[in-house]
C-alpha cells in the first residue's frame, strides 16, 4: 500500500510517499517513497491511498447501550429487556464503531455481561470488528451510584475476594468513586463512595492480579482520592484543577475527559428538561473542562480519547471523532489529539502497537484526506484494516452479512 501522507501514532509524515507492506496480521515493512514497482507482481494490485493512520481506540464506551436513543422512557425500559436483545444492540454498536475507524474498544462496564460476550464474539467471529477490552462489572460502595454497571463492595474485608473474582474475567477493574453531576447546581452529587484506604486496597489488589484500574470520578474530593490511591486512569474528571493535574502528571495518571455526554445535554436541553440557566451552567462546565484538558496536555498528563458512547445522546463510532475534535478545539495539536485516540491508550493498557509501523499490528484506517489539513477528514473513512480483513464503510454491509476482502493485494508476492 502506498500512501501520500500518514500518522504512525506518534509522528505525522506529510512529505512524500511511503510504502506500507502488510503480511497477514502484521505490518512487515514501511519504506520511504513509492516502492510499488518493487513489490508488484502479476495479479497483485498495489493500492494508493491519500492518508493512513492506526486504527482508532475508543477509550470509554458502554456497548450494550444505544446512545442514539434519545427518549429517556425507552432507554429506561430497555434495561429490563433480554440479554440477547442487548447483545444484538452491542453487535450493531461494534459495527458503527468499526465504520468510524475504531479497531479497539474499552467497554467501561455493564452488569449483564454483554461486554464479555461481545469480547468473545469479536475475537472469534472472523468478521472485521473491533477488538473489545472488557471491564465486566465495576465496583461501587454500599447503595452507591452505578448499579447498572457495578457490584457493591461493603467494606475492606470484601475487597480481595470481590476484586479477585472480577479479575478472573475482566481486562480492567472499574471503580465507581463518585456519583453523577447535578447540572443545575454545577456540582457532584453526594460524597465519594470510597475513602483513600478503601480505594488504595482496590488498586493494590487489582494490580497484584495484573489488572489496570480506572475510576468513574468527578469533583475535587473524588479526584484527590483517586490520585492518592494510585488509580491508573480517571474517567470524566469534571471540575478538575491545576493542583490535581500536576499530581497526575507526576504519577502519570491518565485522564479520559468524555466531553460528549455533557455536550449533548448542552446542545439538546429539551431532551433533559433543562432551562436556560442550567444550559448556561452546562456551557460553563464544558468551557472549564476544555481549559483543564489544554493544561493537562501542557503538563504531560496522559490523555485518552473516550466518548462514553451509549450514554444519552452519545452514539457509538461518530462520538469518538467528536472527542478528537474537542481535544483539537481545546488547543491540542492534531498529533497530540490523534495520539490520544491511537498510540497512548494502547501503551497505557499494555496493548501491542498498531498502525503503519514496522512489526506493529495491522490495524489501520484509510482516509480520503489528511486530518492535518482538514479535521473533517476523520469522518471520511475509506477502509478499515483489521488483520487480514478490510471493511469498507458505506457498502451496505451489516453485522450479519459483511463483505470481507482478503488482503493479498497488500502483500509482497501475492
């Protein structure tokens, strides 16, 4: 494959052609210039593309939820439907993600086990679908927020047993540390569900089992507990401040800011019943969030793009591109924004490198143009390469009837 320009996960290559050779599930070589004459042979067509980059990583999603469903009554009733129905929704959400260029999804928890089912299906189906990193059930405090995605932990004596059980099947351990945000008041509801000692015990137990931790957390009280306890990643993190960001940079605690759910409520207040005063509060929260993300990048906090897809008004796939745009609008360079949605999460989670890099996983996205020239190019996906398979969005394929193209055309010697 010959590309006019590319991003390898760390660096933008915008000057001159480069040749990327795919052999099975691996990128076997990356060479300067157009080397198509060297690799060409009878029956083998070398594809020329405008822009190439690693497959995107969705850092925070709930695959069993349909974020495009806006009716709150329908969303509530859905939680009483069958697991089979939820799995079907999850399959469609995986396809939406794939069509947007996503090749790896970290599911942030559900109590129905849908994420584990989808992880197994994606790994064995043979279809070009994103790989799933599944947190299974999270943990929450007694009678605390998060019943739809977490298991209750009563006290410290239960931590080792509960985390040990969850770690057997889960790729990561999620901690529900704080409740939801009261948008009318502009503050987090309630107090943190765990204190520093309890949270540290969860983290230490998870680490001893070889599992990363991430915390649903907003508000300074909860963020301070998460950082002191050694949480690996803070999800959402609204009402962040510089003091916390400095500490996170020192300890390399990651941050997944998830702008999209709050942005939806600001853009579409009628679906949430917000009056103009609350809408104004939402705007102020988003603006402050954007300033803190810019500061985080400046201080060296590892930033990861995650949309919280499945939340109200946050559809899978396209919302991750929204998150990249939020990062860009906050002032981050395109290189930094794209790294947060490609190489950074893979590195933090111990995943194999992917993209147009020698010996990396062959998980790549072909775009019609370079997003370094035009941000909207991220929404013009021409092909998504996942190992030996290629998905070409817009060709009418479905999760049950998908056209898989063999990658012989991209291999030297056919």
